[in-house]
C-alpha cells in the first residue's frame, strides 16, 4: 500500500491545536490533520484512505463506545491497541512504520505506545 501525504490524529476529545499547547510541537499547527476518535475510526481510516505519513496517538480513548447493550463491558481499545494493530498491518503489508508521536497526557500510556513503536522500528532496520 502506498503512503499518502496525510496526518492522522487519534484522540477522543482533543484537536491538534490542543496538543500543540502542551507539546510545543510545530506539526500540530498544521491544518491538514485527519482526526479519528476511536480504534474503529483509526483502522477504517487506514484501510479506506491509505497509509498516513504521520500518526499522533492519544492513549486513553472514550469508554462509552465499548459498552454492549446487555451492559457487559468490552475491553477498552486504547491508543496502544491502535499501535499494535498498526504494527501488524505493517508486517502483513510489508510497509514501513510511518513517523509517529504520542501526544497522550497519560505518561505511562504515552511511554507504552512510543516504546512499542520504537522497538518495532529497531527490529525492522
């Protein structure tokens, strides 16, 4: 699959400009971000629109999408789950991991996402 010149922003609440305010990363000032709010939108965006050149991950995504009608909770699909899906996608389609960042305010979640993706990058060099 060919990489597209898209920027993908995974966050259930915030917009890229919000992430700029606390990260001071200039890329968040760009106005061409595609915003996805949950795991399903993340996966669908890549499958339908193509592989982005850059992805910014939030870790904690809203829980309300993950309740079944009989009130049994489905495990939350976090930004970490999205990162794991992305790695599997890269392996299955023989594509390089896009550039990435985690703008999550959850320090453990941020570290987990970045460690997972950075470790995969090291393995594929």
